[in-house]
């Protein structure tokens, strides 16, 4: 046994940080799949492929499901699903490293390399402090969220015992932007419930903002730093602008929300928020959206959340870098700047690579599904964008996918959570150190 452990440890050390992340997430996915295949965790029969789909969707914090989690799995099965998207939300290396730190054991060089690959951080951030803020903030927010959910659910008439489990489950799911729920209609029955809409929105935004922002704000409050980083300011600015655009477009141009009266604005904001933060819940049927508004939602899912958070997508800072490149070219500037700050060349390389990789995967997966499935192109495009962005929103076709279609979405969800650049090891392996000039502002992408 000792020889096996020793050989496995040697194998781990021989891998690059990105390869370790790949094997780590793959291992958790396979463990979750194996557990979910056990019949004693089922309420009703489920195929091995559907269990693999659920396990991958959970570890990738996507939320797309081919079968109802509540109707298919008992409490123990639901708990395993929750554990998977909790691990997927904060990163599989985080718990292990935090345990080492709590025991006052130093992080090994291997741990630091893998964590630096898993979390994108601007310069000046201490990995040790960052990990502590991740765990502490997660525990605090999810606990507060569960308590608030319980009050809201009981007031909405949910039975006491189920309200307790539902509150815990949905608090973790919302903060991890996982999109898994215990209601088959997501939250459509709570369209007009202001409390539940607010709780989900706050949890999802807190998770999607990213642990960079949390750590940065905490350092600013405690006096460790004198100002917030350029990355934090950029993230806040982009999220506010995109949420405003999305809410406005849905409010004014989506006919299916017009009958909601005084709840129309709340519903419009919620659908915009759920796409941008990649939390994947919905309070109105997405399948009823018009083509124009579906395109807006696709764009929000494509951009996604912020780096080093629980959300997916291309990332808001990547969009910022792309806009900066375009603006600088139009103005014929020799440097690429954003709000007066020069963006490092390395960040620009990463941003353009991510954009092209996301576009390529969406095109390829849409093409494959168009060949194997009998659905309109816009529904297939929506499904693939939701999968690569680990969003979980759907127009209603997920459960009707063929076996090959499910395999395609499983792969896309997994790659979306791992990160396309991480998956493409050759790109990251060729990074060169770039000399930073004085007015350069590090932008984590």
C-alpha cells in the first residue's frame, strides 16, 4: 500500500499544475458518478449515462439535468450532488490546502503551483490569506443564506422539515452558482416572491464576483491596503453595466414577462442576473423567450462571471481586455489601455486566446448537436453556450437529448469548469515573463 501511495505521489509531482487540475476534477467526477449509480440512492431507476451527466453537471456547477434530481435520488443522493457542486464551486484543492493551513502545516511547493493554476490572482495577493478568505467567506455566506431561505420558504408555505433541507441545498447551490434545485420548475412558482428572488440574487452575485474581490475588499476594510485593485474596480463596473443592459432588454423587449405587472422588473433583473452570474435558476420559462432576447441571454452567459469565483463563462475581465484592444486599435494607440491603465501584454494574450477557444468550442459542439439532435438551431446554440459557461439555463431540450448529445454536453460542461486554457496545456506552458512598465495595472483574466 505504501508503494502504491508513493508511486501515485510521484505521478502527481511529475504532472504540470494544469494536468493536476484535470485529473483532480476528473477523479471527483468519476467518484461522484460511481456513488450516484448505487441503487440504494435512487427513488426510481436511472441510467448510468444520466448519473454521469448529473455528476459532471454538479462538479462543473452547471445545473443542466437530464432527470429530476428530487424525483430520481433520495436524500443521500441529493447530498452527494450537493457535495459535488460545493467542491466544484470553491475548487477541489481549496479544502485540502485549508486543512493544512489550519494545522499550521506549510503549503508544499506542489500545492502552491496547483492553486496558482486554479485561481487567477492579481499581483500582491498572498495565497495563504486568499485561501482563508475563500473558506471563511463561503461558510459565512452559505450559513446566512440558509437561514434567510428557511424564513422565506416557511413564509411561502413550504413544509418545515423540507424547508430546512431545501434552505441548505439552495443556499449552497446559489452561492456556488450551481443551478441545482429541488423544484422541477426551478423557481417559477416563486416569480413574485421578493424575499426568495433577493436571497438568490445576493448569494449568486457574491459567488460570481470572485474571491479576488472579497479578499481585496477585506484587505481594504482592515487597512492592509490603501485602495482596491484595478481588477476589483473593473469587475464591479462591468457587472453593473451588463446587468443594467440585460435587465433593460428583457423588460422592454420580452413579451412573456409583460403579464407580470409589478413583478416585471424583478423578473427581468433575475433572468439577467442568473445568466451573467451563471447561477442557472429561472423564475419564468426560458423556452418562451423571443429569439432576440434569447440572443441577449446567450451573450450574458458567454461573458459569465468574474475570475477566481464560483461562476463560469469567459469572464468579465476577459471582455474588458477585448474591449480595450478594440478601443485602442480604433484610436490608433500603441498601448492597450483601460481607464488610463495599460493592460499587460500577457493578459491580452490570455484574453484573446480564451475568446477564440470559447467561440471554437461553442461552434464545434453546436455543429455536433445539430448533426445528432432534432431541435431548432437557436435551442442548440443556447444549450451549448449554457454548458460551456456552466450556467444551467435551458430552453427545455436537455432531457430529450440523445445519448450522443448527452456525451457532447458532458464534455463541454467539464471543459467549461476546468477552463479552456487549462485544458489546452500547450498554451499555458508557453507563457513568458513580461516586463511591467510603471503605468501597467495587472488585470486577472
